[in-house]
């Protein structure tokens, strides 16, 4: 693969960053060209009655792709003629401009976490705009603030209904960036949706293996309890109506967790699930799983939960590769690792609320997976 990198700077943002991938026309759909425009943040239109989203016909996206392929063939023909008469410098620039306009990065969908809303991601949107101009970014505006305490399966259904039309209109697939509790919501969506087309699933400081710690959020929700007593609330039918209880994982009461957790234990297939094989196959449709976390998070406890590590009964952290769900490959984690499609990115010095606004986190852990 030969790359020709062109970049034109503007006072406000990079007008164009285009990368010409020298590849055959038959594989042109694999080439990642940036659209020559400043990206717009799009939010799904909610139906007043159902809360779901409207979207266009996916056939339109396929038709557009066919037009892009026809354009690409004409461009390649013209490109060959550019070398006649020493016109190649201008032609190369023109080629970059045309291809940049014709081919864009895959869309990005962002799902927020506990007590967050879609308005909290202005910095992340800016980072995407600066590095991947033209990317269509959708920040899903559902279950904001206190509504994020609703049961996770309810949130999975709501976010799925919002994201699915975007998937249908993304002929080459899309990327998910899911922050904190939103990472578990996204896992739920990817498990139950048999025809999703997600390429990169970026889990940004999400308690993927569960939560067990006396954090500020916990003290706010349960001021009369310490972590060792929360199971009295969470492992009840009433407690399971609160999102954080859906992934509360008390290492000292493992049997109660498995029998009571309506979400995480089921999602992990730690609890008998008749759909386990189907969900595993669905989850494995992703092309890349990126797990981001760090020791100074201060909320996700243990922080290694963001990378599927967790406490044993002595509250010693056991890493992902020694977890039962990995060893038994209950939902595909070991398979992803074997495929080379599991990426761990750890960064110190980042507090939980700063993950999505830290540019170093973006450039180090996310940028390369959003092409």
C-alpha cells in the first residue's frame, strides 16, 4: 500500500486531510478517504410517541456508493493521464480533492455514561473534526442525567432503536465510542443485534467486568451504605431497577451476583442464557474491540474492570486473561484476542470525567481506529 498524504491548513481547522490509498478499483471501498467538509454533529430525530428515531432508506446509501465507485474509476483513468506533460503535481492535488470529497470516514456514534448527556462531548467532537474532517458524528440524546439510572436493558433497547437506522445508512459500517456505563449499553446492543455493522467498538473507561468500590457516585446514590453492604440493595428485584445495580459485582457474594444480576451476569453468560451462542456470534461481528482505562480513574473500581480485569475474593485484581469469562470464552473475548482484534490502551493521570476531553487519550487510544 502506497500513501500520498496531502494536508491544507486553515485558521479554524484542517480544511482537508486526504490520504490516497493506491489500490485496485475492485477494492476501492476499502480505501479510507476523508470528506472535504467540516463535520456536523447529528442527533437522531425522536418520534414523539415511541422515542425511536427516523432514518432514510438504506438503498439510498448503496446507490450513493455505486456512484462513488463510478467516479473513482473515472478518477483513476484521469490520474494515469496526469503524467503526460509534467502535469502530475496539479493532478495529484486534484486527485486528493476529488477523492476526499467522494469518500469519507465511517460514521461515528457516541453513547454517554451515567449522569452524562450528549452535550458533554464537545471536546471529543472537536478532536474527531480536527483529525478526521467530514466524519458524520451522532451523539445519541437519550437517557440523559438522572434518566441514566433506568435499567440497562431498557437503555439497550432505546439506544438500539436510535442507532440501528444509522447503521442501515452506513454502507461500510460505523464505529462506536461508548463511555463509562455507556460501554455496557453498547455491549448489550452488539450482543442482541444480529445484523449490526460495527467496525471499531471503543469502550472508554467502562466497567465491563462490573463495579465494586466506594466512589462518589455510590455515596450519592446510597449514602447509608458502604460497598460491602450494597449487595443488600442491588441483589433484589427492586435494586435491579437501578442501572448501577445491573453491573454491581460483589466478589464476596458471587453466587448472589450470578443469581440476581439481570444484566451483567446474563451478558457475560455467567448465568444460564438460552441465547448465549447467538449473542456471542453477534458480538464477534465487530472488527476491533478497544478497551481504554487507567489507574487514576477514581470511579471505575477496580480500574482494570475497564479491561475485563476484576477482584477475586481477597480483593486482589485478576487480569482479563485469567478471568473465567475469558478462559471459557463465554461471549467471545478470547476469540477476539486470538484474532488479534482486542486492543488494550492504559493511561495514567486521567480522571474518570476527563477521558472524553483529553486529547492525548484520543490521539493515543482512539484516533487510529476511527478510519
